[in-house]
């Protein structure tokens, strides 16, 4: 496949793809999602050195600090267990950067469900149907992702969370979060 083919399928510029391919540009999380979608592969396949195998008796371990890192304006993600492809959940460790609600243009919605467990700092969860809530270390929230939502660091420091998204199409979940975060950060 040529760079032009990948550009057409992913919506990324040929120049951007060339820079990524030649290690002159680190792809944003959003661009990785676009690549996975354009290539019609699971996002984990982009980070796995393992060939795709049928989902049976699978197990994955990510050692501390050894996940695949993505940095965006809103979140820094550490993708966990990326050697497992075709999974229905996306486990992440994330740093939620300090931002203001006014920095976002709208609430995020997508298919699936999410669980967020606060590891450090405090987060402010704003949802479509409930009053906003502040969660502290050790607090956990589950919610339906079709409900509009946004997660912000609360206070003067960034927050660290363990975040799990689920969906019948895990790529769409991550893409929706990434597209929304990118448009909101503008």
C-alpha cells in the first residue's frame, strides 16, 4: 500500500504519514486511531509484534511503565496489554491534564461503557444526566458512554486514573474519545 493509499483511507496527509514512517514525528493518539481505522485493523495490532491469533485462552501482562504511550493536549495515555488484538475492552492508564470546562466544545458520546478508577489527584466528571461529581484517589465510577460526558483534572494538579472503555467495536470507542478531545482542545 502506498502512502497515498493510506492517506486516503485514514484521512491523514501524505506528509504526516511520511514523517511518522521516518520517525520524524510521533503520531498523536488521534492519528493512531485514524490509521487503525483506515487500515481496518484493531488499534492493538499497530503496537503488537505478535501475529494476529484467534481470541482463545488469551492473557497479557504489561509491566509497570512498559505500556505504549500517547500524548494529547487533554490526556496522556499508557495503552496496556497491547499485544492482545481484537479485544472488546481497552485498558488504559491515563494522566488527565489540568484543563477548564470552557476548553471543551461539547460532551463526548460513543457506544459502550466506561470505568474510571482514580489513582492520584482528583477528577471532575461532567455527564449529561447527572450532577457533576469530584472523585478522589480510590474512588471509582462506571457509566454508559452513550451519555454525554467529559473528564477533567480537578484542582491545581493533573490526575492519574486507570480507565477501561468497552464496546463491541473498541476502535470506535477510542476514536470517538480522541476525536472529541481533539475538537474540544481547539
